[in-house]
């Protein structure tokens, strides 16, 4: 039987090309490489945010993905050590329209391309990102290889073979790869212009290493499936003290910390794969009757724990301008989203209420349990990057626990 995928037509790079994107369907897209040299294989997606490219690149939820930025001017505000959501980038690389320019921002400490190279991430500029985005919207997010060589020399057949051999995100558990290695306490609140991170929100005598905290604050045990730091900052800002555990923590590990509530973080990969070890623990959490809050992957895992299903999306939702309708009162929140899987709304069992829906495609964006203090949202309320319409969710969660 003939191969249904088109064969790679030998392509001669245009003069000056030092980067290339090779898709699994055989398409070759030439550009100018920046950042690190080498190649990386993953799912090619697009992101519509106009700001926050550092937060996006360091979001662990982007593990295994190559990001096409639809906003043309990426890199023009440089890079700094504050606008990060993890110790290092987790996205494999970025594809942009315009070349990275000299930064113009008072907070910049280095160029984006230098930051990318330092962290081993590949960039590709000079790409018709509008055409690539239309291709993703029409045919779905493809597997592909992004490559950069200053000599402009590439083994295209080998890159194509790499793209076709990559199994894709479906069925892949990536939470273990990006989760913390051991438990730790989080202290410190949100960032403020002119002041940096709000140390006044840190608990008296607290350190991120020791996890010391004011015992009058409700204690949240957060499961790190690939969490963003600003989530923890907002939990502290809302009045909680936070201890973070690895994705594979057992129920006994969680309860040994005497939590007042549980938090399920965002993260990458297929929720069904991560759910093999996460769902049994979440079900035990629910049985305690303590408040539980989930975001993104945590939302999907809560849905699986109560008997719903998740599905791989055609193109996913990735951007900072996604409208979501709150069903209880019809209020529309503009939200930040980053997910390639979704909860099947038709699969929500009795006793689970849908609370939010996406106004882009009608997909599920939130749920709550009727008989337990547990709720979750598909989007990112921590606003890093993105609007602050949904910060109230952190206060709602902390308020459900009250003081000890």
C-alpha cells in the first residue's frame, strides 16, 4: 500500500537561510535561525498573545511543543529574569515573522535571541506566520522539526524522518518530566511595577526552601503537574500558605502535610496518561470533603476523576484573548488559555455542573461538583501572561478554606 503522506521534494534553501521547519507531511519552510543551533521535534502550534513571550516559553505546559507566534514583533522588549514561569524554557522553540531586534524596554537585561541561545532553545524568523497559522487551523497541529545551523546546511530527509517518527502528544505523560523533584514551600506574592515581587505578601519568617509559614493561614497542598509560578504567587496573595508536591505524590504524602485544601496545577501532555497515577489520588482527595481547585491539566484530571472524558483538540486553544462565558450570571471573562486537550462536555456525569464555556467554539471551560467543594477551570486565571478578569477564583478558593 502506498504511503499516504507526500514525499519530501528536495528543497534548495534560499540564499541566507539558516533555519528550517520540516513538517511531517513533507512541507519545508525556510527561514533565519536564531538562538541555539541544532534541531528539536514536537507539535507545532500557534499562540495569539501580543505580550508575555517569556512567560509563554517558560510555561511547563508547552513541553513538547514548538510555538508559532501570530503577533509579528516578538523580542522587541528583550528578556529579563523576572518574567519567567519556571527555571528554564519548556517550549522547544519559537517561530516568528520579524527578525529579533535590539530591545526597547526599561526592564530588559538581554536580547531575546541571546536568552534563547543561553537556554538551548531554537528560534526561526522570517516565516509567513499567517500562512502557517491558517495551515494549523485547517489541518490541525502537525508534528514537525525546527532546526538552526549557521552554515545553512541541513539533512532534510533525516529531519523529515524525525518528524514522522515522533509519536505526538496523544498518549504522552509529560507531567513527570516537568514536575518538581521534591516538595517545597512557596512564599512571596505577585509582581508590582517599580517594586518587583511583593515580599510583603510573604509569610512572617517564610522561605521558599523551608516552607515555614503563618499557621493562621489556610494551608494549600499543590500538586505540581507542570505549574506556573504565578499561580502560587496568587494563592499566597489571596491569603494561603502553599506547599508544593511532585506530580507522583501519593495520597499519604499529601495528607501528611495536614492540608486545608488541594490545588491541581496546569501541565503538559495527555491528561489520560497522567491520570493513570493522578486520578486515584484525586478521588481520595475528594473523599476528604476539603476544598479542591484545578487549573488547565488539573481541570482535566478532576474531570477524569469524576468519570468524564477528555479528547485531543483539532488545533487547541493558546492565547491571551479567549472569551469565556460564566454560566451562573452570563458574565464574559477574557482569559489566557494554553491547552491541546479538552473535557468532553457531553461526558460530564450527573452531579457535575458546567460553569464556564468557551465563546470561540463552545467547548467546556469550567466545572464544579454539586456535592463537594471542588471546582476547576480550563483557562489560566493567574494572568501571566494575560488579563486579570479571573483572579477572583483564587480568593474564592482560599475563602472556601477559611482560617484554621
